């Protein structure tokens, strides 16, 4: 149902109203597949056979038992492009400046443990400061979720703690 809603709502957006109910409008799409059942079943069977455990919770808890040789990708909430004074204690997705600092501290701890790390975020000064000393690679990306076409292009960074073997 979640995938079906996602394919049939405006810009693939997920948003809820004050009562916590899904309230994104229909995208007027009437053609094409809503769900790729074969792919969904293949992914499901892989997750079962590989005994993948999916956890929901804070990033620190999720990484509590990460050890040397593990690989961790943080697709972290975006630091706003223009950081306002309010950002230090409030953001619309609830991820504050303190959370970004906490994530950067965890990144450094995991690095010291020998974990392979990858993190993405907007290319803004705060992100470059927080991950100073690591490999920071800028990339131009196209965003599909934005009503303004001009805002669908942005610059992000890929942060890693290892170089590719030669
Ligand atoms: C840029 S999105 C990543 C989206 C995801 N990779 C996907 O493809 O759907 C950032 C995600 O971080 C999650 N998030 C927010 N606060 C978090 C926290 N304290 N710990 C872990 N995840 C958090 C948000 O719910 C959001 O799904």
C-alpha cells in the first residue's frame, strides 16, 4: 500500500497532516505499473535468505554493535542550504544542529574502530566543517521532489573515510 501510494501521489512525496494521516494529492498518473511485483518479491526473498535485520531507531543505537570491517552508510537528513538562526534548535524534520554534531562525532568514533563509512549531505560550510579531515567529494545531483524546477538541481557531498584501493 505504501509503494502504491508513493507511485500515485504528487512528486512521490510523503507528508502527513496534524492527525498523522497521509495527505499528499494524486499525481494524475493512470498508466504504467504501480508495483513491480517480481522485483518486490525478489528483494523480499533476498532479505529473508540473507537474514537481514532492519532496525528502526536513532542512528547511535543502530550503530551500537558496528565493528571493524563493517560498512555504514548515513543517508542523513539534509542541513538546510541557508542555515537560519532557528536551525540550532528546530528543523521541520526534527534533526537539529546538535544531531548533526552528534552524527559527526559518531562518524569519527566509528572511523577509529575501523568501520568503512559513507555519508551524504548538502554541500554547505557546516558539513565541510563537521567532516573536516575526511574525503569530501562534491557531486551535482538532480532532485525529483521539488515543485520548483530550479530547485531540483543541487550540489551535495559524498564523505568517506577510505580511499578506493588502487
Ligand atoms: C535523507 S533521508 C534518508 C532517506 C532514505 N535513505 C530513503 O531512501 O528513504 C534522512 C532520514 O533520516 C531519518 N532520521 C531522522 N532522525 C534520525 C535519527 N535520529 N536517527 C536515525 N535516522 C533519523 C529520517 O526519518 C529520514 O528518513
